[in-house]
C-alpha cells in the first residue's frame, strides 16, 4: 500500500483545499486536528444532542462536510469545543493522516491499546498516527496534545512492544498468548463488557484491515469477528499477529502475505460491507461502496 495516497476513508474529496494552508509542522498540524474534533466522551464537554451521530462519520470527507456546515471557515480558525465534530481517537488520527498524505507524507493509523488514560492499570482501545519524517517513523497521538504525560505525544515510543504506552493489537495479542498480560485489562472501559480476549483478537483483524487501507470505525464488525474465541479463531489471530509484527520489523515477505491473505480470505476482509455497532444508536449495516445503510439483523451484538 502506498502510504502517500489517500484511501477511500482518508480522502477529503471536495474539501481537499482545506488542507492546502495547514501547517507543515506535524506538531502544529495535530493542534489543528484538535480544533476540529472533540472526543464524544470528553468529560469536560457536552456536545449538542444534534451532533450525536457525528461519531459514525466513517469517511473524512463527511467529517469535513459536517465541520464546514457548522463553521464555513479554515480548519485552523478557532472553534468552540462543543461546536466541533464529535469523534473518537480514530477520527483524530485519520484526519491527521489525511492531511499528511495530502502533502505527500507517508502516513497511517495504528490500532491497539494505550495505558495512559484515566484508570491506572487499564489499557484503553486506541488509535494513533504514524508518519515518515524523512528519516524515521514518528508515532503521534493527535487526540491528546501537550500535557502532563510521561512521553512526548507528538513523538511517542515505538509501539511494537506491549510495554510501550501505546502497543499495537498484534503486540498485545502475542503477549497475551504468551501469558505476559491480563486480557481483562484491555478494552473500552473497566465498567463495560467490551474487553478481554475476544476484544483484543478482533482488534488484530482491525489492525490488519487498516494496514490494507480499510480504516473503518472501531465499532465496525465483519468476517470472523466475534465475542467468542474458539481455538480456530485464536489460531487465525496468532498467524495474523505474527505476520503483522514481522511486517513492521521490515519483513517484505510477511507484508506481501498479509496483503494476499486479506484479499483472499472472507474471514479477514469486509468485502465492502460492515455491521456498525454504533455506541450512540442501534446497529446498522453499511455498504462501503455506496455508503447506503440498512437495519442490522437482530443478531448484531458484540
């Protein structure tokens, strides 16, 4: 995958001109991203009820369309926190990636878990941005910005180790299978059942999809995703996680195998259709090509 090219999800479409005058310094760029998006679960901001469906903006052009319908102003012009687009970590990171790709900078989202939010010992599901600065890959968390963090949010430690503040889903799954981590400390929130072995496993498939250019929502499900992890599903996750880690280490053969398996295997590829288990409404099915939605079957629960 050419990481300087927009995907169907990162493509700003008719709003590409909004990226033209954005800062070239990635640190300044992430500040602009935080000016456009407010996390939908931000405890300090109450978003209007009319904005509740913002979190289901799967495509960056729709996110930008929503922003412009409310502001009709350059992206760096200040917006009130409660007037921004409601989104999640994936949206902060994908917007940053889209702006970087617009300038020809190789960039991608990384899917995994972060240990630096809210609850000590808990690893929240999270998405960050990764870009090539001409010399090396730089990991950044566009959601959080400067603050009292034990690391630089705009140049974080590399994520391939489960001991890093952010670890990829593949690294966490591998560490779990080795008995090195407690799966029940990985998930959305300690108060929710969205956690544990099955959750990490599904995120391995999400990491694979994003690597292949399908940067879907964190609550989209497809293929072999399930809240049941039987030996066959676990074995598949073992194989994909190992290939993901090898590819990140520079193994071109592993990268090629991931691409081929994703192309050929219905368990891994959404095939243009996902079920969206939205956190703000009833589940629905999305045709990713036409963007048409329909009610989800009654079984759609995770």
